[in-house]
C-alpha cells in the first residue's frame, strides 16, 4: 500500500460480474479513498461514454465514483484525438461503433458521421452504383458495434483507402461479455473487418495500448512506478501493467483461476494476487505462494 | 502454344470488365478450343455458383462455356469439403456468404445453415440472452456477404471457438468489383471479422491457394508444367501461377499497366504478357521487352 498512490481497476471480474456488483466493493473503495489513494476504472467496452458508465456505477450503488475516474475506450478514442489535435484539422470522424463513442466526440467538439445513424444504411450496389463518402473524413474510429453492416465497412474502407483517413481502434478484444450466458464476438471482429479490406493496422487506444498511462502521467503528473493495475486477466490486465512499468495485482474474482496463475505454463506473473479487491489490505505476494 | 495444354483464365479484366465482354474474346476462345486446348475460368467471387456463372457467360454471348469449366471460389469450397470427406462426418456447414456457396453445397449434398437465411437474424442480447447454435456444425465457410451482420459473426465465433468447427475462407481479397464505379470491401472483411474474434487463420480455397491446381491434377491428370495461368494481376494471378509451377501470362486489359509490369519495383515477372488474350497466338516474351 505504501508503494502505491494510484489504483487502476479493470471493471468486469473486479468490480462487478456482468450486472452484479461483487460483495464488499463499496467499502473497499471507500477505505482506499480514505487512505488518500487515487482510483481509476478502466474498461475496453466502448459502447458507453464516461457519462453512460457513471449511470452503471450509480445503479450498482457506486455513486461515489465520478465520471472523471472512468476510462472507457470510447473516452480513450476522444483523448487520443485531443492529443493529436484532430479538431484543428477541421475534419470529421467516421464511426463504426455505438453511442458511447459519439457522446465522447460531442464532448470534445469533433463532428462525426456513421455509428448508430448508419444502422440501416444500404449502399447502392446496382449497375454503376456507388457509396458517396464525405470527403472531409479524416479518421475512422472502430469500436464494438452490434449493428455492424456492409455499408459501414465499405464507408470505412473508402475513407481509409481513398481519403487516407487514420484508422483508430478502441480495442482488439476477441470476445466480450454482452451477457453472462455466453462469450460474444468482440471488437476484434469489427476491427478485423476493416483490417481485412484495407491491409492496414489500426492505432489502438484502449488496453493494452500505453495511451491511457501517458494521458494520466501528463494530465495528473503521476509517477507510473507508483500506479498499480488491478485486473482479472493475465494476458491483458497484468501484461498491460507490466508492459507499462506499473505494479500489478491479479484478482481471482473473474476469469483467471489460482491454478492457471500458478501453472508452470503461465509466464505472466503479477506482483500480487488476491481473491478479490476486498483483500487489498492484505495482498499475498505472488512469489510467496508460487 | 506448343508448351501449353490447359489455359486457366481469370475472368474480370481478362474475359470481361464489369458487365462488358472484352472485344474479340469469343473468337479467341474458339481458336484455342479448335487447337485442342482445355480452358478453365476462375474467379474468387463466391456470390454465384458454377451454374450462376454459366448464366453470366451465356448473357455475354459465351454460351460455349460449360459450367464444368468454371471454377468459382464457391465451387472451390465445395470441392475442398468433398476432398476432406466432410459429408461422411454427418455435420453441417454454417455459411457467411451468398447463394453461390449454398447452391454448391446443395450439389454435394452437404446440409448448411446461415447465408441468405440469416440476413435479418438478431441474437437475444438482453439480460441472460444468448445465441443458440446447432451443435452439429462442423465447418464455417466464409465468403463475400453484402448482408453480413453481428448475428452471423457471433454464430461463426461460437461454432469455431466452442464447437471446434473448421474455418474455411473462399478467398481473402481486400477489395472486389461489385460495380464499376468504385472499389468495394471484399471478402477480406468478412474473413477478417472471424479472424478477429477467434484468433484463428482460415483454410483458403480460392486463389492463391493451390487447391484448384491439385484438384485439376487429380481429376483430369493434367501436367501442371503444361498449364498456363492467364490474369490481369501480378500479385494474385501471376504469383498464383508461379507459386504452383504453372506458366503465366499477364494481360494488360485489366488493372496492371505495362509501366507497372516493367518497373524495376515489380519483382513478379510473368512468362509472357500481351495486351489482351486476343494476342494469344503471338504473345511477347516478357524478357524481350523488359
């Protein structure tokens, strides 16, 4: 605890599971705040904006979490566009994704096309037909989109291949947890579709990109060696922490079992691990049990 | 001519451009037939079956071309399933793609789901919702699909990730020529979407896969050194010929200019090149002009 000023929490599997808060979390967060720690909550889910996530936190009884502590990948996309001074180009963004990305673009005053508005759009594919794109598109942001369709794919393809628009992905997660009943195809599908017709690799702004840590360092002046990444996944959360020079804590309240963590096959070792973040105040050093 | 028994023609840019036959083609094809040559017509477009392409040949005045000479990637997918004795597994195929793939599967008696039937399907994404898949799916065939949607992507994801179904792609073309007015996102998008949510690489059955040449060798006993691949693209058609030990002829009636062919940057050299296949009887050896 003495070595950490800032905790970054992955949400699903750490704070909640699907739509259910994990027991004891509100008390633990309050204890950390009382001890003077800064808290951030990150999610690669881009379907909600910070404001949209704030509502989810409120509904789960975590109304003490302000929108400013929430780093959704929709916000990360907007933060990246701010950092690269996209607004100064007077260009627009084409969105494959849901309302979260659009709300974040509204907040930074960047105009956009696509997203939910193109849910039912169909290109003219008859003889001589074409899809007309707005030539002022300078970037394509691709996030999870349950209404992805051929029109959106073709629009993005033309913007990237013909207008030279930048290709930005909120994240590359193969699967996501739309519902608890099964795994669902994630934004890896939407990004893969655009990679497959452009041959281009995107700039990724969510985990495991270092952008968020760069942002915190610049905005708040944090020392990254005193930040601890807390997550339930070895190959995203813990790796993200290690790759960015952060401390890392794995919790067993999500997808990773203690057996998997301690298996000789697992090469990704967190600094600490615990059953849940409620055990934060007495985490077990990974080495002592491994 | 003496060194070649079999000509394999790419169609678009060689036989026709979009919906227009290139002048003089019927006479040239007849001359080749009269000289005892075997002719095949290949296309990576999977939206039509052999039978569907036969109609296109007929409508362009090439009614002498029988369906058996047409190798669409929809047929290639069916030929691959026959070669691997898929029918003996009593499993089904899930199709992302259009009617061409379905018609070819009907011809080999392999049952399938998806394709045009899932054009408007929507998964239950409400709380606790899930998409129920038919557990007898043993392969997913992914071809160009202008009605691709999230339901189809999720269905394919579950079949591949959870049922262990084989992932088969008709082709990986980044762009395709749905209309002459612009380039359109190709099957690279649909395949990219499934790669992105499974982390798996597909078995590709269309160009540049060697499957078609293996098929011709086995079925007709051709000597591949006496086959000539004729196409308008260096990086697909000519490369396909070279990689498979065939002779290659580039025609300038499609996307490749003589300037590009002869540029020092181009490392892919055909054995011959000509303005159109009408110049077949007097092709210019590439070396003499290069």
